[in-house]
């Protein structure tokens, strides 16, 4: 099952932004990296469900070495190792 690479961006006051190069509409902001990565699968679910509802192709995940890997429950994916 495909798993999407995530980009983790530290922000101010402990906030962390998680974005997905392959799914640009999926963006998560939370307090701390762990919280952001825990919320990421749900966000991917919602965005990829929107793709499916609009009959848009589900993007293929790219292979970014060293990036955290995040997947969705609905599409048979889960959070993977951080390194």
C-alpha cells in the first residue's frame, strides 16, 4: 500500500506544520511534531476522499529519502517510521 512522504516544518510557539508534496491540499498544523503526525492520516483521508468524489486520480507517492511517511486509514495506510 502506498505511503506519502510528509514535510515537517517547525513554527513559532511550538506549532508544527505538516505538508505533503504529492497532495498539496493536505495541510496539518498542531502543537508539536507528534500531534501533527498523528492528525495527518485523517487529513489525508479527507483530501483523498475529495479526490475520489471528484473522480480525480489519487496521486502516486514520491520517494523522498529520510522524510516521515504518513498514510491514511481509509486508503489502507498508516504512519510509518520517521527516518
